[in-house]
C-alpha cells in the first residue's frame, strides 16, 4: 500500500500538526473504527463511530481524531498563508 504523505493543520486557526513523538510533519491518513467493548461483545462493532488515524511518516506513531477538524495539504505546496 503506497499512499502519499500530507502536511496537516488543526482547527480554524490551521495550526500545523507535529508528531508528538518525533516532531515529524508528514502524515498518512486512514479511516479507523472507534471500537467499544460493549458493541464488540454484542457483535455490533460495525455500528461504532469512525475516526481518522494520522500516521507519522517518520516514526509511525498513530494520532487518532474522532472529528474532522483538520485539513490535509500537499507537501510541495506547503501550508496555507
């Protein structure tokens, strides 16, 4: 699986995201399920909410977001001004 990495900004102020572990600035995005033990016990894990994982391109640390208050940017174009 080869996906392109993106710069990420958070919130309406568009604050650049840096990896909490290595301070990297490039991330690969992926949809994830926010599983709960109760729903898994009942066999209804498919009904859990989805979220987004932003995976650091440098160290692979996974940053998890339940909402969509972030934007992805093409690295060559840089962050918006």
